[in-house]
C-alpha cells in the first residue's frame, strides 16, 4: 500500500510541472541517435525526468542510459555548491525490443539499493525501462508518434537526411566489397607465388 501511495505521489509530481527543458543530452546528429523521443522536464519539487524512446536496443545501451542519467544528475550543481541541493533524476526508456530475455514482464525499474538491506536506498538515479514488444499495433503506434513529432518541413528534412545516410552507407559498403574482392585476388596471387617456391 505504501509503495502505491509513493508511486501516485511521484506521478503527480511529474505531471504538475509545466516547464519542459531542451534535450541537452541528445546528439544533434540523427545518425548517432537511436531514440526518437527525448523529453526533459523538471517537477515542482525539482526532480528531473528524462523520457526516451529507444528504436534500436543493445545491452550496452544500459550503460548509455546510466551515463545520461548521471550527467543530468551531475549538471544540477556548479562547483562548490551544496550537495544537499541535488534532486533525483528519473530516466524512462520506452524500448522497441525485449531488453533482457532473462527477465519476465515488460516493466523494469532500477535504483541503488543496499545488497543486504533492500529498504536502504540511495536516492538520486532511477532508471525505468518499458518494453514495447514488436507487433503490428506497436509498429503502427510508433509510426504515428514519429510522424506527429515533426512538422511537414522537418519530416522532409528528416527524410532527406536519411536518404543521404543511405547513400553514404551504400558507397561505404560498395567500397568495402570492392576492397575485399581486390584483397582476395591479391591473396590468391600471393598464395600461388608461395606455392611455386
């Protein structure tokens, strides 16, 4: 019961704040960005909330998520300020994949807890992952989210960017295939020379 009251207070705290901050922790280059939604906001109590939708997932992203949450936590204070002013940072990740096949369920919450005494918690960082399993309904919803997140002009620019990326990837892969073919020819020639000796 206490946990449910605590969650209700937390969510009330999240949604009562109107100010949304720019996504300072987000890469400006979409090629290096595997999330499509990034929102940072601060609650009435000063808590920071970061929401990301991960379109591509790998186990290493856990460290990326922790790193970004830690950056948001550290950036709250300047040098020489009172650590007592630090407020918790919550990072919510909507993952378009199964993040850990060994874990049941779709909701995964992480925080710093004493190994032997789980009631002893160091507040500061909370990482929550919600798995959006790949099915047609979720895919349709994600497409609508993608489209609604951009103006028409931004969608054109976004499509243009990814077309340029596609061209670059094609040229790179073409060069790599050509290089491998040339390498095989050279390797065969060297092998023949070695065999003749």
